[in-house]
């Protein structure tokens, strides 16, 4: 991807403002690495420690509706503006796949698994909303994990909602001056989700702050 900023250095630019990241229904609670006490990892995180992701599919169904309207919040499943007008479904898959592949590569267990994400909503901001009062990045999908060799279901299907606050107005402009666009923050959010859910670790926590 031409403008993919190395994920590990995204944090400095995203410190331009704190953002709210509501807990997803399906998201595992991150570990507390403070000396005072540590929370137990989730059952999914424990299981995932023995996984190695041999395949990842990000499916964006053609049935999802797309809007190119420059309104405050178009009524559509997909709103995406940081690529030229074209196949928005494929563009969404292209935005989501690289950061997920990079994050899942950290799972180095012995059980080969196939991870499938079926996108149900991908709502970035229109120009009108981004350069005024801002809004939310709504990224939702259904997650399924299967054994790569037997096809046995290991996890899911489970709905995941990664919605988080998007920059708006002067905040968005300031971020862009540092090379931080909607794509970068969404990709960082996906990587943080993998880190928190499958392999809790005290890294990348600031990427979407």
C-alpha cells in the first residue's frame, strides 16, 4: 500500500489528541501489566497463543451499500474517501488486510489457523464531516477462526465493533500535516485490536490516542 506508514511509529502523530475507544462487545480485555496486579488473559487469548495464522481473508460483501454523498452521515454501509472513486469494496479490503497480516504474524504457535473477517460496516468520514466537527470511524465485522487443515471451527462467528472517535476540523488538519490520515488511524486501530485480543502485550497502546 503506497501510503502505509510503518505501524510502530504511528504513535507520535496520533498523540495530537486523545480519542475515545468504546469497548467492542467481543473484544477481550487487555492485560494490566502494572506491578500491583495482572488481569487474567481471556480464553481466546490463551487459545491463540498456540495459533499460527496461515491464512487471512477480509471479505467485503458486494451487498454492502456505498455512498459517495458529501453529507454529514450518509445512509450506507461503506463510506470511504481516501482512494479515488472506484471499487470501494475492494478498497476497504485493501485498507484492512495489510495491518491485520502484520499483527497476526506475531502469533507463532503450532496450530495453523485460517482467520476470516466479513465486514458488515466501514464508515469513515465524508469531507464535510471531517473538516468540521468530526465523528466516528465505524469498523465492524464478523470474525471466524478455523483450523487450517481440518476446517474445524475454533472461534466464532463473533461480531466485532471497533468504532472509535475520528478527528475533525483543526484536529484533523493538524494530524494531516504530520502525515496521519483516516487510513492510518483505522489501520492502527485494527492492529491494536489484534494485540489486545489475541496476544495481549504492553505495545501499541498509544496508536489510536
